C-alpha cells in the first residue's frame, strides 16, 4: 500500500525499507524547498524495496502497485531502450471529442517538451532490466514550463547520473531557478480560449504578451486571437499592428512552439492556424508556413466534412507554390471521394467556391450533380449564394442557375442591394443572361426606388449595361432624380452615367433634353480637373446620344489633348473613339465647322463573314447575277456593310454594277447621288439589348449615319436567318428590299426599337 503525506510534501515508500532518501543537492528523490509548491505537491517520489524477487513478474506487480499513485486516466509504458513516456489511455477519449478551447487543459505535450507533467524513471544500469531493477525514482512536475527542446549536449546537459554513498544511483537535475521560474511554479496558468483572449486584448502585441507570460497548448489560439483582432481594425491600424507583431520578441518563440505542436495538434486547428498565419501577413516561403503545409498534407486523411471547407478556404488565400499545388491536388482527390458524403449545403458551397477554377471538369460536374441533388434542401440564402459559388469556380450550370433564379425571384422582397450586386456580377462572369431575373430585380428596385441611395442604383445600372439589359423604368426614374438633384453629379460618376445611357441607347422624350443639359453643365464645370481619357469618353457618349456640348468638345479638340490621347493610355481604344467623334461631327453636327486637325491612325480592318444563306437568297432574288449586288463593302467613316444593292429612286428596279466597284472617300458624292442605295447588314444578338430589338449605342450610331448617307438599311438577324429555309429567306429579303416604307429620320432611328 502507498503511504503519502501530502501536507508535508515528503516522500513515502511502497514497502517498508531501511533505505532513506538522501538529501544530496539536486537528487530527484529528495525534497528541496526551492522547488516547493504552495500546496506541498511540487514533486512526488516513490521508492521500491530492493528485496523484491528478481523475476520478471515482480516488475509487473510493482508497476501495478505503483499505478495507484498515478491518475486513473494514465498508464506508464516502459521501453527496453531505457526510455519511458506517458501513454494516454483516456476511456472514450478522442481528439475529435475534445472541445476546441478545453483541449490544452486535458492533454499534455510529448517527450519533446521539457518535463511537462511527465514521469522520468531511472534504474541502476540506466535501463529497464526486469531482473536487476532495484530503484525506480519518479519525478513529477505539476507546473507547466515553457516548451523547449531537450538538449543532450555534454556541456549543457539537463540530466546527470551520480552514485550515493549507499550504492544507489541518483539522478541530478541541473537547472538554474530564476525568479520567473519560482513565480511560474506558484501560479499555474489557466487555459483560455481564443475568443476570450481576443476580447480581453486590444492589440496583437497584447496577445503576444499573454503568450510570453504563460504559454499554453495549443498555440493555434494565439494566432486565431490575433487574426480576430486584426479583422476589427482599419487598414492603416492593421498595417502598423502587423509591423509591431513581427518585431515582438515573443513572436519567434510562438512560431517555434507552433512548429513543435504540428504533429499533435488537432487537424482543424492546424487549418485554422495556417489560415490565420497567412492572413496576418507571414510570408509564404517561411519555414513555419511550409511546415504547416507539409504536415497538413501528411495528415490529409484526417480531414472530415468540416475540414474540407476549411482546407479549401485556406488554399484559396495562398499563392501558388509546389506545396500548395500538391495539397490542392490532394484536396481534389479527397473531395472526389467524399462528395456524396457531404451533408450540409453550406459545406458543399464552400468547397465548390474554393475548389479552384483549374479543378478537373469531371470534379466540377460531380459537385454540380451533388448540388442539384440537394436543391430541395436549399434555403433562400443558399440560392442567392450559389451564383457567386459557380462564378468563383468558373462553372456554368444553366439548370442550377435557373432553379436558383426562381427561388430568388420568389423571395425578392426585403433582399438587400448587396445581394443583387453579387448576383449580377456573377451572371456577368458566367455569361448567364436571364432576362426574367434581371427584370425582376430592376422592377423591385424601381418599385422601392426611394429607399435606395443613388450611388447604389448607379452601380446596378452599370452592371445591367455590362449584361446588355435595358431596365427602362429604372433608367427613367434615375433620369428624373438626376434632374431634381443635380448636386449628386461629380467628376467620378458623370462618366459612368453617360456611358450607361449611351451604351444602352436610352432616351426619354419627356426629360431627355433636361437630363443631357444637366450632365453637360456638370462636365463643363469639371473640365479643369478631368483626365483626357475621361473627357474623351464623356464627349463620345454625348455624340452617340446626338448631343454636342460645345465647351467640352472645344477642350477635347485641342492639339495637346489629341496628342496625349494618341501617345498614352489605351491608344487603340482612344483612336476608335476619336474616329466616332469625327464621324459624328461631320455627319450629325454639320454646323460645327471645326474638326480634328491631327491625322488619325487608320483603324484595323475587322474580319468579315457575310452570311452565305443571305448571299444565295440575293442571287436568286436579283436574277442570279453577281453584278447586281456587292459583298463586303467598306464605306467612308470606317463603316462596313455586308451587302450593297443599288436601285432606282422608285425602288422598283435593281441597277447593275461591277464587282470591282468599291466606294471610297473620293467618290462619296457619287454614292450620295443614288437615292436607292440599300445596305444589307447581317447582325448578331450582341448589337441589341437583351431579349429585345432595341439597338445598342455604337450600332444605333451606325444606323443613323447610314440613313444620313442615303442608305435604306435592311437588318438580317443571323440567328433567325439560320432557321429559315432558302425559299423563306428569299421571300424575307424581297419584302425588305422592295418595301415602300419611308426611311426613318435620325431621331426616330435613335429611339426606335426596331
């Protein structure tokens, strides 16, 4: 039986013995006041009578008796090499079952740490030989020292073996006790979770100070606390705090302890730690980050459903490197195996979002099928979030998007503007054009127009323009609001407003003139501070809308401004817009006699692909001869038509001309002398607004200018012509070419929905 005197902190024997504890300095089995604990239990030692039998069975019996002094949750494993380490034998114990914040208080570190709650055993021959086991000394430390590596250097050894006068082996512990060590013995640190730590700390340095005073396991909570605090800061404050963090003396110690704990830390803690470390700005090529990457890779089989979402988020935040690529490949294989086992929609969407755009197509389709299978479990938030998920993974699933669009429209009331913006941005990235979804969003914003800020509405209009959708009611309300509150306009928002309205070719007969005057006045006031490219964009937008503010145009046509546009920025884009401006000034605003003095570089010729079915239909309609029409005609002002037909003034008879005839700027008067010119244009869907026949900006200008040049324009929609048979195509062309419709005027053409 064990006889213990806990109050006095003295040593007791397992069996009666004549051996007494020697009071030699530093002996592990002797009691020393410098290591005393306030409760008198700093160290506990037990001696075994050497009169026991030398049989191997006695060792087992002794250890069973000895185990009564050890907590029931631990057993001691002895190895033949003379090393011993505590083996954890918690009943129903699992790393997964431990709470995140209680893990450090229930599990201690391994033998790599310096005597942290460990038992150290020694025998006569420095080994564990069952037949010669005489004395076993157990040394227990109840205080938690700072983790550090054991050193076995001969000059700086922590442990030495000596011989006492009675022939017993004794182990001496060489340790210089400082005042800090005594303090740490007297006050045992209390485990704290990262949430409480982040609440009690005001800066990153406060967390490091807490760590330096009493470091506890696991180290991940310190990084998580620092990242939680950093997220609450402004950008400037976060930048300064990070600099102080890197200079803090305890930061390197925290990183070293983190590396030592990687093998025993819970897998999700590793993932959270790596994410926080990367977000805190630790360089990716450091030993700490690369060590975490390698350990996470080695232990990837421990990844569960929650770990999949965390790991995918971590990899998304990291820059490409060999270890990241290897880990991402492992993630793909793991997701491919476990995709059908994912139970939560949120986890599925997180994995899909951060799986990577370069993930295998087969894996993306498998994730898509899993999402379709879980559609019945989708909440409204899941449906709204799915647009961004598919856009991030660069996977266009029309079926999934259509189903989510229906749910968004059914629950659109009360939806914040940020959700609408995310949905429209994702639709642009996915090239997903759902006019019902866009119309539902636009009508809802128009119906609740007064609760939104003009800046928010403008952002939506910019997204609608990128999608090619023209929300008529919303644009009319915005025009009315601008006329009523012109103070909203400034040099930053006037250019996008002009671009949206000119690109979508939107006008309102009731307020169009007032709207353009307000915009022109604001632009004139900003001439002294606006850049040359923004000035060109604004003036070009005005010209597309057939409005010509004199002051901005005069400023733009100055030689120094033109030279700057032709030598800096996006020169190709600038040249194209200058050609459009020059054509508008010469054809629309003929009273403005000043033109661009500088010779503009020619525009590159765009490839032409005339519709073969239209060419065959014209040949049959006009008598089978090619001399009655011309293909791929280049007109002045850089305009191009697919087919040109010349007719009499009464539009009853077609005139013959040779294939060599190509109009140019030199015979422009000759072109205008024909009043029966017909231009056949084969156009794609992109020249119209979404699901309508309303022409967009530059195409509307081309139609207006062709009318001015005397052409009767016949529009052939390629996607509709492909559906027609040859006979039906001939009938369609005959109806359009020989029609007696009066040519529309410029203003009507600009606003006509065609």
